[in-house]
C-alpha cells in the first residue's frame, strides 16, 4: 500500500495517513506498530503523555525498516512546557523512542493559563536548528495561539494537530492554518466511532462499496488533511489505510460535510481551558 504525502511548509513530506497509538498500552504497542508497518503504514504518531514511546521504538526496530522510511511524531507533555524543561523532555522522548532524530515534534496543548507556549516554541526552534527534529508543530492550538506564535517567533509551525471529523470540523482553525501555511492533521478523525453511525455515511459506504470509516477518512484526505486513525485491529488498520483506490463525489463530500454539529461534536478537551499536566499520578 502506497500512501501519498503532504509537503509541509519547510519542505518535509509527511505521509497523509498515519497510525495513532493514543491509549494503546506500552506492552501492546510494539506489536501494533509492527503490524501497521507490515501493512504499509510509514507514519506513527505518539506522545510522551501516552507512555508508549518505548513500544513505538521497539516496533520500529523490530520491523527491520530503515529509520528514514518511517515518519515518527511525538509530543511534549503540558507539564514540561518552558524552555529548559522542554529541551530535557525532548531528550527523554528521544531516548524512549531509541532514535537519533524525531520527524515531527509537537507542543501537545497550548495551556494558555500558564502562558509558556511561546517560550516552549523557542526551545522547539532550537531543536529544529540543531537537527534533532525535522519539523516542529503544535496540537490543539486555537487561532489566537497560532497568530501569536507567528507574530512573536521565527518559525511558523509546520502542523497543527487538532480534533477534526465530520461532526466537529473546526472551520475557523482550518482557515487560520491555511492562511499561515500550516498543515492540518486530524486526531480522532472518526469522531471516536460516533460519526460512523450517521445515516449519510452508512449510505455512502454502501454505494461506494467501502466501510463507513473509509468514507469518513476519505472525506478528510480528499480535503488535504493528514489523518491518524487509531486501531489495534489488523483488519481495520488495513482498511483505514486503503483510501486511495476510490474517490467521493462532490455530492457525497457535501453530504458528509453537512454533518457538522459544532461544539456538540467535540469528543476531547477544550484547548481554551485545558491545563492538565499529563503526568501520571
């Protein structure tokens, strides 16, 4: 399976479909990653807060694939924001992953109440200039957070990873990203499964001869969005990556887009107020 890539604003290519490992226990992550790579995935998304970076690294090594063939993303915990703390935390992640470099490093949440994300971004800029990472970005950043980073720092984020799916499309964030040349990457791209039960999605799936998940994921990638669906099922992993042998019509795209329900569709936290440290207690 060959997956096309999206070229980021610094010229780095990111595979448009990746494997998310949120809430996958570390002891099961190696096998999960190995199977995904066997199926053709070349993009794995983890985070320090998932406590499974070691499993991701083990899966990479066990696959036998050259390091440069797999795009690896990890993220900084909220409690590690700040210039010096962020640099130390990156080294912890790099050690857990067992890699010389990370392809994409993200600030996991802005945590505006702490007002450390600009200082943290400056540490990310240093990691980029040092060659420790190939691209830097953010996650869960709202338009005002993005505008401030662009105004006060030197490097425009390459990616903003946010919750995006048919019932929660975040059009304003997407528009801000496009204005700044920031790629949109969708987490929870299936709405944690809820969006798959929409009658329009199920009807389109029947008409096209694919699964409801493939309809929703194709809807996203057809807009140029990077998606990182999570699954520990080899069967679902295989169908989740098989998105490029069919295309949705303009009418079908519009039917899926019409499912927008605003904040009622949100399944995760609110970036305007989220302030959890992401450390286990």
